[in-house]
């Protein structure tokens, strides 16, 4: 009986030992993955913050100079070097009108004189983080959406990098997001602006010349974050991958936020009306006492 209990005890000890070994193996595997991809999520979040900062700078430049301004994102598909500017270098430019012509640039297809000049020293997105034109699509549930890519300029002059092809996000003199098809004073469609984690490569599985560091179950970049750029030029941060890839998910969130703002306004109005009635009542009481 004693020998049976001893063997049984040894058996449980062996099982526990195997469990511990398995846990150690899992922990080592996770640690190796972290070492191979240090701070990827943090870098993607930083990339979104850099893009948002450039948008705010471009809007301020447009409003402050009473002209159009752009956030410029370099696109150099032929450069696959490690320090490539391709979809990593971001800067701000403003449209400088030719003083002799004295024409106001309104974004329409009129003949105009002037040039785009850099007003920012520019910035690189964090290592391993790239802007994704493919996933930076319009919100299809909005009126007028056509699911198009961002506008391109094939002859943009980037300070320190010469003439290059770029994607651009343009704002008018009121700080509103506009496109070449936007008529002066009319709003354009809201758009997602997405950054992904990956490496520069032309091998299979690349997105915009970038191979994602990880893929989700749908074969899309797993580490992706971004912004929604609204027609008035304001931005909203997309906090989940669902919002990045499913416009309806962001629509639901936008609707909830709108409902919350409406309730807050109604609550403030009710409180204001209540305070107004109370003040009016106090005044009537004071008059009756006199």
C-alpha cells in the first residue's frame, strides 16, 4: 500500500514537472517573439501621433497663411534600402502664390501661378512603421464616397530629397480637408489614414511594398492603427484594428459618440433652464417681499 502511494506521488510529481516545463517553453517562446519585435505596438502608436501632429501643423499653416497646405508622404517604390523615405518620410508644404498674379488659390482646376514650398523640417515614422495608402480609404458609409486612394503628385519637390512622387493630404484656407474634385466651400468625404508595422520588401505578401510584421486571420496587417480625417479637418484616433478595417465599426462608434454629445447638450440645456427658472423664482420672491 505504501509503495503504491509512493509511486502515485511520484506520478503526480512527474505530471507537475511536465506542466512546469511546458509553461517555461511557452514563456521562452513569447520572450523570443518580444525580442524579435521590440515595441512594435508602441511604434505604431507613435507613428499615428506623428501623422496627427503633421495634420495639425498643416491646418495651422493653411489658416495662418490664408492659402492651401499639404501633408506630404513620400512614395519612392524604387528605393528598398533600410533608410528609404518610402511611406516613412512626412512633411508639410504650403502653396505660395505668385504675388504678381495675385490670384487666390481655391483648389479648383484654374490656371494658377505659384509653387509648393516646405514649411516643416519633416519627420520619419518610427523604424518598422509605414503609411499604408492601400488601407487609407474613404469611409464608404458616407455620402459621395468612391473608395479611392489618396491623391498623388508625381513632381513634388521635397526639401533635401529632390523631386519625388508623393501622396498628399490637402487643406484649404479654412483648414478643411479637400481634394482636387472638391468644389470650393463643399465638404469632401472622410478618410481613414492607416499606418502598419512591417519591413520594406517586394516579396510576396507585401502591401504597398511593405511586408507586414504579422497577419490577422483575414490576411491583413495585424499591427495597424490610424486616424479618421473628417471633412472639417479634425481627426479621430482609431483605437482598434476592427475600426481600421471595418468602416461600419467606426460608424457605430461615431454614432454612439454623436448620441452621447446630444445627451450631454440636452442635459446642459435642462440644467440651464432649471437654473433660469430657479433664479426667476428667487427674483419674484424678492419682489413680493419688498
